[in-house]
């Protein structure tokens, strides 16, 4: 299913409550819910997504959701004791066949998801 009028970072598409992912194909955002997501696809709905609200430990993200890895910009892997302030929104991506949440450091060393629900102007169109 394709959406030619959806911008790159406008991934607020839900598919009937089923696990879904978005990816680029033929210059547009496409939505899939069957098969293996392509590299870089963003998960829209995934097991445990509803539990990832507020501030949660990396260990809880890994134990309570389909996310298998949490990384920090720059190539570091987050350790289980680190905290993530989800802002009630996470959008993991598929990297190397693994559902991965990309984070960055926020205030006080608490991690935040790299992809925010509302994209900032410098990053919203790519």
C-alpha cells in the first residue's frame, strides 16, 4: 500500500491495529504488515509499543517489547540500566534484521528517541 502524498518523516499510519511498518519504495512512503520489513523500515505498531510510555529502563524496553536493540547516536549500544524518556512515542527501525531503537542523550544523561513524534524543521523532509 503506497502513500504518494506522505512526506518522509510523516509516519503516523496505522493499519487496522496490526503490526505494521513504513518504508520508501518508488519515491513514496509504503506501508507493509506482512513479510520481512526492508532495511531501514520504521515500525508503526509492534508488540509492546503501548508499554513504552514515560521514562523506562532500556532493560524494560528489551524485555517488554519487540525491540531487540537500543543504540545511541555515534554507534554506542545502550546498557540495560540506562533510562529512556520516551515522550510517549518511539519509532524503532529495522537494522540488519533487528528491530532497533535509535536514541540520543538528553538532559541528565537520560536517553530520548532520536525520531520525535513532531519532527523539527531541519529534519522533517528527509
